[in-house]
C-alpha cells in the first residue's frame, strides 16, 4: 500500500506540473484580458497534434516539440487577432458561446487535417526506461516532465515579477484602466499574453501526448480541471495557478487510485471500485468548495 501511495503521489506531481502549464496561460488570459476562453483546451490539443505530426516527420520527439511550440503560437496569434479581439468588449456570456463554438470548430478541423484516428506520439527512447526512487521504479520521462514544469514555473515567475512585460501584466490584471492611462499598448499586451498562454498549453499537450491518445476532443476534460485550478488558486495569479495545480493534481490522482484500494478492505471489490472512483472524481470539487468558502477569491488572487 505504501508503494502504491508513493507511486501515485509522484504521478500526481507530474499531473500537477501539466495542469500548471495549462492553467498558467488560462489564468493570465482571464486575469489580464478579462476574457473567458473555453477554447484554451483546444489549443492544448492542437499543440499535441503538431508535436505528434512533426515528431512523425522528423523522427525525433524533441524536434517535434520544438516545431510544435511556434506552430501552435502562430495559430493562437491568428485566433486572437482575427476572432477574439472583436469579442473583448462583449459580455462574458458572448465569450463563452463564441469560444465553445471554437471548440467544435477545432475538433472538426483536426479531424479534417489529420484524420479521425489518433496520432501516435512516442516518448524519446532514451527516456523510455525507469529510475529507481526508493522502492519504486519510476518513469524517466515523467521525471523530465516534472523538471521542465518546475523550470518553466521559475522562468514564468521571474518574467512576471522581474521584467517590464511582467509589470505590465500585473498592472493589467490589477487595474486595466490605469494601465491604459499610463501608456500601456493594450493590443500588443493582449496578443503577447495570449500567445504566451498558447505556448504553455502547447508544451503541456506535447509532454502529455505520449501518455494519452492524441485525438480530437482530448483537451475538453483537461480544460475543466484547469478552470478548477484557476478558481482555487485565484484569477490572474501565477502563484495561485501553481498552488491550485499542486492541490488538484495530487488530490485527483490519489483520490482515483487510493480510495478504491482503501474501500476494498471494507466493501466488496466491485462496490469498492465503483464507489471509490465516484468519490475520487468528486474530491477536487469538494476541495474547490472548501477553498471558496474560506477564501472566495481563491488562495492567491491577483486583485487584492
């Protein structure tokens, strides 16, 4: 049992890193631009598709990843300039309806471009083995994902807190009107923030691609979890996105795996499996309710 808990805790940390990459871009777009982008998960999917396609063409996972990031960023910039820019002044309900339509459009576009079958995306052969961590042999590639996520998180924190662009982002998240009055070019800021969020989401899609099916609709479930992360952490806060991702990733992973094992000692295997899975899927939403009851603006809101 202790070995299972250790292994699933590591899996939860790896999942937390992936959620952070997705939620960081989502919370910046939401916090700075005040825009509800339901299509963020679709850009996660597009990043995974580009990574799988480029990896198949080049024969290298890393080249596929490097090519996927600017390709997805270009899609994001085109989307922001041609479509989303016309919706910023609209009500949030318009944002929801428009970006929900984009989800359907992106799902059909990837089927048209790459076909209805999932694309294969294999992890690098050098990282296909395992590393012994105490009693648990653990995937080398998962450890690399965690390392990449931590490095990106540190760089993102330095960007937001130590650079002029980060100062503009924080100003826009706290008081958009005052930022405009102080001479910030809002159009360029919005495009930069949106494209940066797209790159983070594409990085998450490419890194998670070897573990899931690269197929249409793969970003929908991840989007829901990313919104939970943003709500728990606080809108517009990178620090909140990190804390929320850690909570959601670990609680979701342990809830889905440890609860059935714990209940199996009290109930029949069939009942323990079904009840544990149901309770495990509810855990993150219960945590979200408790956090909002305690801190309605999230753990680290940008607007204080």
